[in-house]
């Protein structure tokens, strides 16, 4: 999840809190279905870390870049 706003250590903007609550809610449903192998809090941290990594990678791709620099499947153009 990409988040905007002034960031201060130890504080989350309201939009970030809302996004986190939505993510935790989804992961809790997955856990109740027996499909989660780690605690919900750990899964939420993992999803957020992966999302940040993807967002940072995508913003570094220049428009019109070929498949060699595209993180998506080779059949998909960026």
C-alpha cells in the first residue's frame, strides 16, 4: 500500500491506520479459514514490506522500458 502524508516516527497518518485495519481484517479472515501459517501481525508486516518493495521497484522503471527491465511476466509489456 502506498501511503501519502507527513511521516513521523511512531505515528501513522489516519489513512495508513485505515489501510492497515483493512489488511488485518482480510488476513484475519484468511487465518480463520486455516490458510495462514504465520500470525496475522507477521503476515501484515510481510505484505506491507512486499508492497513497499513493489512500489519502489515500479517507480524506478522508465516509461517504455522493455521486458528486460520489466518486473512483470515476459508476455506482459510495461
